[in-house]
C-alpha cells in the first residue's frame, strides 16, 4: 500500500501541479505587494486617495469595504495580464520550436511489433494507406 502511494505521489502530473501551485502562491504575494505599494499609490496620487483599503460606505449600520474589493480587482487584473503574457511567450516559443524542427514522413508496411518500435522512436501514425502506414516524426 505504501509503494502504491509512493508511485501515485511521484507521478509527473501531480508533482507538476504541486510545483505550479507553490509558484502561483508566491506570485500572488508578489502581485499583492506590487498592487499595495506601487499601483494603488500611483492611482491614489492621480485620484487623490493613496489607499483604497479604507474606502467604505454604510447602510443601516452595515459597513461595506468596497476599497478592499477594488484592491482585489486590481490584483486580479495584474495577475491575469501577467499570466496572459507568460502564456503568449510560451506559445510563441513552442511555435518557434515546431517551425525549427522539420517534420519527417515515411510510408512503411509494418506489423504491430514494428509499429510499436517506431512509436518508441518517436514516430506517430498519421494515416494508413494500401501502400502502408504513414508515420510522422
């Protein structure tokens, strides 16, 4: 049972997700500090209010802290924009890598064992014809 747990926990997907979560939490604290210490003071200098956290209004003795919502919204927009830029850069790098690697095609008459061997070498089946199987690398 412990071996199964170790195998499950050591799967690549789970480790990648855990690392991504830790990085996301660290990034969130950086964005929060950036928003509180740089963005809101700049907005406050232009708009006259240096800190949105203290902005509230009251209805029937209930206090609504809309300033905290504004800070959270600014942090969300900054985080979303940075993630957009990261994903755009990653997509551009992937496209450049794909363009740099020429695609190879071969047509072979293969049996199941040979097809498995080709798959292990990185070949992918594109289609099957009466002349054989079209493989792409």
